[in-house]
C-alpha cells in the first residue's frame, strides 16, 4: 500500500496530522511504531501528532496488539463520529443530500425531486432548507460539522466556484453556485464536478482497496470520468478533467452540444439509449417495455428500460449493449493513455445494467497491448453504490480538511 511521507519540521504539523490520520484511516488498526514506518516520521513526531489527534477526538485507542515478546503496543483507530460533512449531488431530476461521518458512512440521506430545475436560486434555496432539516433529523454535533460539498455537472470555473452553462440544466448560464450555497447554509463549501467528486469519494471510502490509480466512469444523466493517479485526483488546468462524454467514438448523426458528431455523450446517455430503442426496435418494443418516449419522461423511461434489461428483454439488452460497447471503446483509449490497472463503474443510472456495461468495458480495456502482455485491467463496481455522487461531494470536505497535500477545487468559507 502506498503511503505519503511526512516531514519532521514542526512548522508543518497540520500536514503531518493529515499524513498520520490518512494512515490510520486506510490501515484500520495500527500502532504508533507502525505509523512511523508507514509515514516516514520519527517516533517522537508520531507520538506528538497522535496526542493532538486524540485530543481533537479524531482517533481513539482501541486495544492492544498481540505481544511479540515485549510491551504490547496500543492500537489506534479512526473515530468515525469525530467529524462529519454534508454532500449534495445535483442532477436535473433530483438533488441527493447525505450526511456522512469521518469514515464516510452515511448517517442521514434525503432525495429531493427537482420538478423545475431551471431557476438556480430556487434550487439552492430548496436544497439548503432540506439540508437543514436533514441535519436536525440526523442529530449531528454541529461543532463537528466541517462543511458542505457539492457535486455538480460541468463545466466548472474552479477559480470562482461557478458552473458555466451545464448542458443538462437548461437556462443556467454562469451560476456562482459555491457562493450561493455558502450564503444559504452558512457553511464552508467545496465544489467539484460530479464524476471527479465520485472518484474522490471512492478513494476516501475505498481505503487500501482504492489506493494507487484508477479511472472512475460515472453514468448519470450524462457520462463522465474521474481520474486518480498515484492517489492524486487530476483536475486539469481549468478544473474540468474527465469530460469523458467528449471522448471521440465512431461518428454518427447525433450532434453533441459542443457541435461534434463523434462525442460519446450523445450515444451513451440514458436519453440516447431510450432513443435507440425507439429508433431501432420501434413503438411496439417501447410499449411492451413501458416507455412513453417523451422528453419529460426520461427518468421513468430509463427505470423501465433498465428493468427490462435486467429481465433479459432482447431489445432492451441490445440497446444497452450498443452503448456499453461505445463506453468500452472510450474507456480503452483513456486507460491506455493513463496507464491505469483499474476501472471503476458507478452512478445511479447503472442500477440493473452493471453486468452488461462491465462485460463490454472489461473486454475493451483488455484488448490493449499493455493489458495483454504486462498486466490486465480490472473493472469493478463502486464500493459506495448509487449515492456515490453525494457521498463523493461530502468527501470533498473530508479530503479538503484531512487528506495530506489535498487541494479542493473550490473552497468558499461561509
């Protein structure tokens, strides 16, 4: 397992606390002596840092290791209730809001249907009020509430905390979302795009199982990606790395909002797959499955199509597999470029069709020469599940406070 090294200089004690806390979090139970070996810090520095973490209520002594002939070592473990954060995942259909503890476990959640998401001020107001009620119901210690994380569709302006004309939110121009949420909730706010936030959540909660490098493929209203290389999430120069929907695939007749005909997004989104079923298999197949085919029914139609695919309906499986092949081809290019050995699949829209998507992606990414001759690429489902966007949003705050060397894309103090 890769661990970040600390420094024994007293002026960077905050960084050392993050290094030690990260080692405890990812290891489980660990002694002070083992922490020194894992982090590269001296025994004295580790003892000083651990004392501060104990005083802050972030870790606890949890028993003793078996004796190896000398004094038994006291074991340390993360104190999950030591801190908490709120995560909000914004999607055109709904906002998913969660409260998570320091270990990333959900202690309260709420799904808020957004019937008219065209007014950002109204969306922020409704989400903020729902967040307040959720915090009250979850009975969290507000003194240990670190802040609010937002996972939003891109593009983002990371320097100002604004979303800029997100294609799935018609009517939104440049919206200063981070500032708006900070004012509405009075909390420190972190903002990132939904796929990157999901990757951050996967890294935080996955611990040793998600250490190293991986490509996170997120399927929601659209398709996106989060990139983790050597335990570091890539944001890119503008904060918009991972625009997986703009990966070039075999061109067709669908125009992306960027103007191109060969972008993955218009062929792999739920709306596109529904359209494929209508176009390729006709109204009779749609009626059999229970699709209306109207633009305002995408959410319900997608649930019906996924249900049909899960039941092995031939037409539903055909259109899902067509999209999965395109996703796989795009993933093959990304995995080859990044040299990752793991692809993780997540997002609410995947429910019920994971086996088809996984089969096609796994087949595609393992056709590269590196995968065939040096090491295979594994394809796995998210360890978080459907709420990966919202939990990832909360993880932005946890990471921003407690991950060594971490930089949140946007941090607005309320």
